[in-house]
C-alpha cells in the first residue's frame, strides 16, 4: 500500500473513518496513522474534528471513529 492509494481512496469515498480505512486496506489502524499524518502535513487530506455518530451506543473506540476527507470533500 502506498500513499497515493490511501489518498485516492479517501478522495473517492470520503469522508472515511480510521476504522473504515483499516478494514479496506487490511492493516492495523496504527499502521495507517503515519501515512495519514504525512498526507495531512502535505495538505492532501484533512482530519475532521467532528466524529460521526452511529446511534450513540458509545461502545466504539473514539480513536477508530476519527474521520478523514480529501481536500475536495
């Protein structure tokens, strides 16, 4: 997996949560963090401050619910 694949997937399908990205690429969320951080630093994607709501059961890990969007999204 390379940065351009991650960026393209977010641009095409975003906003996406860290959990969704992890599942799509088949890697641990921690493994994506460095790549996402680099894309943010380059201005290619944005970390959304507001976390999506799935109904309020509060059983989800907030870390995994962090969302990312492309610069056009």
